[in-house]
C-alpha cells in the first residue's frame, strides 16, 4: 500500500480542524449530493493510527516471491508424500484413468455431475472432431440435502436423472442385460438383469478410488456434510438409489471434476497435462508416471506402467499451515467452518471462502476501536451473517473498478501522477480519493452502489473513501488467491519435469496444455492474468509462455462421459 508516500506533503484543504486530520477527505468538486451525506470514517481517526492498521492488514496478505517459492517447494514435498503413502492431507488419488482423449472419439453418453453449488445431468455427444454437443439440466442442491442423510442426497441425484430422462430423454445406447464385462462391483450385478443406460458420475469430492467404478468417500468438502457417506463407496450409494427407484441406469465410471477438466481439454485441444478447478473449491489432476505412484505397490496397475491421472486434492495442501500465509481473518474463517484445520489451501483460494475472508476484513475495520475505519462503524444483516458476503460481489466490485481501463494490470501507465508519483493501481489510494481523475471517481461511485445494494449498507454510511477501502480489501484477498493458485500449477510443472523452480529451464514441448474450469478463473476479473504472473515468477518466462491455459468446456459433463468411454473400453 502506498498511502504513506502519497500522503506526504499534502496541504490540508477543507477538513474541519476538529476532525484532526489533514488529508483523508474528498474534494467537494467531485462530490454529488449523495456523497456529501456520507462522511469517511477515516476522518475521525489519526492518520498514523489508521495507516498502521491498514499497513498491518496489507502486510498479513503480502506474498513475495520467496514465500511463493517456499510454498511451491512444500507442494513438491507433499506431492511425493501423497504419491508414496495413503491417508496424507494431500491425498494424491490414483484415478485409474490411464489415457486421455485426442478428439477423434465419438459416442453419446449420460453423465451426472455433483459439484459444489449445482447438480447437473447431461448427455454429451462426442462428434469426433474435437467438438461435442451437450444437453443438460441443472438442479439446486439445498442445504438440507448437503447436510442431511446421504441416502436422501443420493435419492435426489437419482430423481434428477429420472427427471432428465423423462423430460429430455436419452440417445445413449443401453447396455444389454446378459453381458456384463464392465462392473467390478458385485453389488451391481443384479442390475444386469435389465438393459440399462450407462452413466458416468463426476463427483467433485475426495474419493479414494480403487478402480474406475469404485471408490470410498474420504471426506466431504465445500460445505457438504451428509451423514453416512464418508467411508462408503460412492458408486454404490448412487447405484443403490437408482435401484430403490427401479431406474434402469447403471453407474459405470467415476471421475473427479478436475479429471473431467483434464479429459475435456484434452478432447478439444488434442492433449492436456493438468485439469484444474478454481471455483467453489479448488483442485488439480495431472498425468503422472505410474512408476512414481509408489503407494500402488506391486498392483497390476503399477506393473502396467505408463501414465495415470492423479487427483491431487490440493485443497488439503498444508493443513498444518506451516507455509501458508495465515492471517487472523483466515483463522477466524477456519475456526468457524464446518471442517476446521482441513482444506487449508482451498480456504485461501476458492470462491466458497474469498467472500468470507473479505467479510472478516471489513468487519474488523467496521469494529476498529476506539474509532471505526469503515462505514461509520455500521454493519448490515448481510455483513453480520456467516458467509453473508458472496465472492460474486467481490467480482462485481473488481469489475466496476476495471471497466474501461486499458491495461488494468500494467499499473495504468497513462494515469496522472499524484503528488509527482505515478500511483500503483494494484492498491487503491484511499487516502487520496480526492486526487483521483474523474473517471476513477465514477468507478468508485459504481462500487459505492454495489456496496449499498449487495452488502445492504445504507448509502449515507458509504463514502467514496469507504468504496476505495472495500476495493482495496477485495483485491488483497483475490490477489493472494491468484498467487497461491500459481504455486499449485507451477508445482505440477516441476513435478512433471517441465520446469524448474527459479526458471532457466526450457521444456521440449512448444505447448504445455492445461484445462481450467470454475467461476473464479472464468469470471473473476484478472484472476487468470495474476495466476500467470505467479507462474512466471516461479518458473520463468520461457516455461510460462509455453503454458496454454484454456477453458475445459463443460469438463464435468464431458469428463463423466469420457470415463464411460474408458470404462467400456470403446477405444478398442
Ligand atoms: C474440493 C473437492 C475436490 C474438487 C474441488 C473442485 O476441493 O474436494 O474433489 O475437485 O473441490 O470442485
């Protein structure tokens, strides 16, 4: 934060003496009547004291290159540990997916995708030319289902498939009742008495897979806590629900959404080494040499050699928080979460949590004593509510700030100087709001509108300075998330021998293809650019320039469908 620098040498202008500060005010010429009614809380606080508080927060969120390197190195250590032993925080789950599509595959299959926020049933038709058609229906998963009995949740999944088949229908070929070369789960054999539609399940939670159609749920994440699910085979839980409802659908394959992202990107791009999700949760799956997956021992899969997709479950990285830059705001979030001490990395990064971290920062400023530093010390029902600030609101704020900027990340090179210094626009000069050009004031006005509408703070308590403070807090939280995400991707590049920490390594491949999906990477302004910056700072520009990050279109649907393809061995 540069506010000390810009603060120096300023002339007090219209600040009433009794407010005891010389600079934290808005120029009257820039103010509409609406602003006039909102006075910045900063006006009542000694500048030094306020500066210390803001500097302290900024310091807590700071992540320099050395810290990023340390985190990436720890990632590599944890990768190796997870590949060698079961029951590690970073689970490094062998997926039994040993091939990726090249885009020539064809076929029509049904997939069910249980992610974090939505449940989707879709039918994907692979056209064989890197393209596909998708028909889908989305269903909401209520809090009651997320936290109730697992059987109710799985019944709901089965009902959704039933509704899809009734309303939309399926063109998937059925599996004949007699031949069943597919299932390795004896409990499913009874279903082979009827022709049934094969279904691929994309299940975006940690599952210790033992085959392409078998796997026990290790733990819930992302706010789910359905009872009697952990330790049970997820394919069987679903199949039991289909059976209870006499649906002739057979779950024949299981993939994580990251695996789906990898497969989908491979299908459209002709190859892919990493599928990653930056959405409600975060995770990555990459192609690993089977010989490195030591925990598979002498199993046939290991003996076969080659490559296998490993679902890292990197959301559980560094649960002990030895290298993660934990702030007091993170501690509060973790303590109040339903899974304290777990999914540490995810809690720094993913859409489910960024809004909550920001809420914690804003509350600390509202509650600052002896004088508030934000919104005149007033909060709202939304801000007082656990998870009451949606990450989508952060996204709106950043967007409102970025609109019309020519080169948002370059530091706004044509920006006017403030006190002879070109501002660092990464961090908003909320003490210099009065010096901002008109268009920036307009941007802050927009943010002010978002604060009143989406956070429920009354307009008379939101000054433009408050808007600038909120935008600063939002960007601190999001920037840290993007940088940390870069560590995870860089660690995969190093683990797969395509990069070295510190740079200076040129890989053989011209393109290192990565598939990404999730609301943050798709919609959060500049998240992808900042993630790339982080990768570059860790592994150098030579590698970073070859990294081709692309959207894994409908990864969960295509992934589930391609898993069936592998399971039924349509390749042969
Ligand atoms: C959570 C889940 C993981 C999933 C990720 C993204 O981290 O544990 O399995 O891939 O969210 O949805």
